């Protein structure tokens, strides 16, 4: 684990003189001006309010081709207003962000796990993302809760939240048409799974379709203040963005097998399946829907070995 003092690039801002700056500021005024502190790790910024309080993280660009989170984080220093506590802003996969691709070597969103030994690439080199995870985890560890901003593929899909049940209260306060949980079992390694594994809160907010960046940043502008208020960094009273969400328990990820692969029809994500209908032919297996099931992230062109789709169950209606 890195020591906090080591994380600060600017030698003029050490933890001790930062604390005295904050004490002076706390004694003087309660204006919501944040003191921003550069960290030695690229793509991470730490902002302290004058008043003491919880530390929470906001992350974007874990997938480099999901630009809304990236745009939000890049403009967050001027947007984020808190009354108390500390906000840690993080850009996820810097190399993927630079090249507008999902990831460079491996999917960062499956490797937030400090105990995992990530395999080297066929070339023998360490995947870039293995190093980036190591850089980011100390900052996740500073936080009691992290909000991770993502986008999805299909413009017909609705925004949704991924979290575990212990973050459900916050998720309901923020609001989304769909709140899904159980991903720590079906598809682990996201920042939400990591925070959950540490007994803390992690929320992944899927804002909208990837190519609708401006619209999705606009939603992030509403989501983030609700997350900050839910954790007590502001006193804002903001109603949930959506009420009465569909609650979905994810069941399992289906991996594209070798040989034939074809979806039974065109599906939307979180679409309710008709019991008995053919979901997909996957290699030697034909998969049929069971009552109350939904399909999540159907990928008609999934390459062999990648996730073809997930199955979930509606748990509230
Ligand atoms: Zn994503």
C-alpha cells in the first residue's frame, strides 16, 4: 500500500501542510471552495472541502470509449460542489482514453482486485491495465463510497445502476429506471465489486449510449450531486431521478463458445424474455428462457471467449 504522503506530487503540498491549510480554512469560513491537490498518479485529483466529512470517489473512463464519464471527470473540478469532506476524481484507463478504445490489453473493469495475479500477455509483457489497477486501488481505499460512470452500446437501452444490495439505499436515492445487483458473482472485478469486497459502497451508473456523450454528461451532472448528497457531502435535498425502478438480480454471464453462435432474435438489454423462448444457440448448447428472466448486454457479434450476454431475474414485479 502506498503511503498518502507519497501520492502527492507537488512537494509544497504534503499531508501535514495540507492539514494546516485545511484547519485554517475550516476555522475561517464555510464557503464551498475546494482545495485541489495534485497526486503523483496521473489522472487523479483530490478535492477537500473546508469542513471535515466523508471521502468519496468519482471515476470515469474505466472503458476508454465511454466518453461521458471522461468528459465529466475532466470538467468536474469546476462542477463538483461539496460542503464537507473530500472528493477523489479518477480517470480509469488512461491509455484506452487516449486512444478512444475500450481497453488496451485487458478489460480494466474485470480486474479491480488487489489479490488477483494478472497473467502476462502472450508476448510476456504485463498488461497495461495491471499497472493501472495498482495505481488506482490506493485511491479507492481512501474512499467510503465510489461512483463509477459508464455508458452502454445500444441507444435503445435505458440508464441503469449496477450495485450490491448494501448500496441499494444510495441507489434508490439517486434513481435509475433499472437497478441491478449480483454482479459481484456473475461478472466480478468492477470498482463496485471491489468496494463491496471491502465492506464499502460502490455504484456503477450506466448513463446512456456511448455515442450520446453530451446527453449522458448532462445526466451525470444530475447523478453526481445526488450521490454526494446521499453520502452527506452536501445538504442538498434532491428527489430521485427515477422512481419505482425495476430491480434485477443478475444470474450468470454466458461466454461465447467455439462453433455456432446466434441469438434467438434481436433483444434489448434488460428486456423481459418470454418463458420458453430460444435465447441463443451457443456452440453445442441451446439456451431457453425461464419465467421472470431478462437478458442483459446481448452481443450478437461476441468473439469466442468473450461475454455473449448475461441472464438476470426480475425481483420486484
Ligand atoms: Zn463501461
